[in-house]
């Protein structure tokens, strides 16, 4: 199995991205991924108690047992904190796209990212959807990647190809995210397509497992978004034996984890204003949850992140962050190891002296550029 940092659309999938006028810059802002075959689908979403209208819509639709055909995503406007009109606009987007595709509205999922508190310019979206559908193609994924970006500086895609039975199966994901990144989940959107034949239950379980070890293990600024969504569609075009468990499920999950982790790391590498990619591993924890808590406490410490930007080996920032997490470490058992700080990639290790579990998270440094970007974001 090989994970590649490029987008390879699985069999039966088409994509496109266009500029429809949501962004004042004129940059691409409307994307679609479409399956010519009915697809099983699953999703993971933000834990923020304020949910954007697209998140509400997707949660409702994915709670059923139906099949899906498309994902429509816009950037430049979050369609969040927009009341009843926001949900109505999300429904209209799905309904208009469905009519153009010749499917039912329930078969279309939607996602949005951008500024909170502004209504979607529906004339732009409805006007753009016809062009979006007409331009769907097997080579359209690169356009879709560009159309979901906000403050990102580069597009993000990853693919995995493996064998199930005697059939070749492909998993491909694209993502956006650079700031407002925190676990549960990281401001990000991720859309995954696979031609695997897999049961709905197995797909849901595999996605949750993959997200837990990737998008829920990254943090840029500790700020949780209202729109975070990871959506996956599986259309069975590979005609492999249906995956429900056993070795085939393990192989599929391993591939999905690889794709998600590659995308998650890209998000951290593209963190707003970042100059460092930091890997933090907490060792010798009582259990995996404690290890993750310790690593995230360090990763979310503004003092630690500033020290990394300044290449300042002040291990006291690490010690204070772990202590503030509430984990009762003892000074005689606690160890810190800082890798060279004058490199782009930095590794940090802490040993808690409490058990045998460990966990790894990924973060970036905190820079003046990050402050400038977010001071001006509106």
C-alpha cells in the first residue's frame, strides 16, 4: 500500500471547482464531487455547540440509511449563525444541485467555510451550480481543491491504492485548513471518495478511527470551528468483495488512516504564519487518553509555541503546560527532550513516568504573521 500526496479520483467519481462570486477576490469558491453510482456515506463533524447550517443538514441526512451522490462545498462564507434562513439556503443549495444532477435532494451533502454571520449569496451559488455541473470531469479534482480554500497557501490531496480480493481499490481525499485548528475537530473541511464496496457500519467505524488518529491530533491555535466536516462517499465501483470486517476491513482502515494523516499533517504545515512543524509525543502515560491530553496541553500552549518560533529551548514551557493539564506527574519521573530548534521540523518528547501508553500530536509555532492574518480577517 502506498500513500501519495496527490489526488487520484476513484472509479465512478467526477469533480469540478469554479469561481461563482462568493469571494470578492474572484478566486474559486464553489466545488463539487459527484458519483455516477449511489454511494454509502459517513461523516465526522465539529464538537462546537454552535453548528453551521451545512453541518446540521449533513448530520440529519447521514443519520438515515440512504445512499448519496454528491457533495457541494463553498468557501468564503461559513453559512453559520444565520438562523432559519441559513438552513433554508443549505437545503436550497442541495436541492438545486440535485435537480441539475437528476438525483433527489437527499442524495446531496453540503459544506461551507469562511466568514461567520453572513448569509450566503444564493444568486451566486444557483448561478454557478449549472456551470459547476456542466464542467464535472475525471480531471476536475485539482479545480475542486482550489475552490475550497480560504487562508490556505496550497491545496491538499492524498490518495491510497490497495488490493481487496483481486480488485484494485482507491481512496482519495482533499482538504482545506490553515487556521482556527483544534482537535474535535480541526477549521477544516475534508472530502474523501473511494470506489470500495463497504457496508455503512464498517465505513462509519473506519472513518471515526481514522479521524481520531489524524484530524483530532492536530492543533494550530486551539480554536475550534463551527463548520468542521469530514465526509466520505463509497460507491462500490471497484466491485471488490463487500468489506464488513476481517482483514479487508483492517486493510481499508489502514489506507484511510494513511490518507487522513497525510492531509492532517498538510494542514499543520500550512498553518497561518507558521515557520515550524512540530511533532510532540507523550510517553509513559497511564493510558492513551492521558498521553494525548499531555501532548495537546503542550501543543496548545501559546508560551510554548512562541518559544518554538524564537528557537528558545525553554523546557519550562513544556513542564508548565503538562502540569496545567492536571496530570499528577512527579518531578523525579518527568523527562523532556527537545530536538534541534533551528530546523523546519521539530520533535518534542516528554516522559511522564506513569505507565506504558503514548500518543503523538502535531502543531506549529505562533508567529507575528498569524496575529496579522487573524487581526485582519473579516
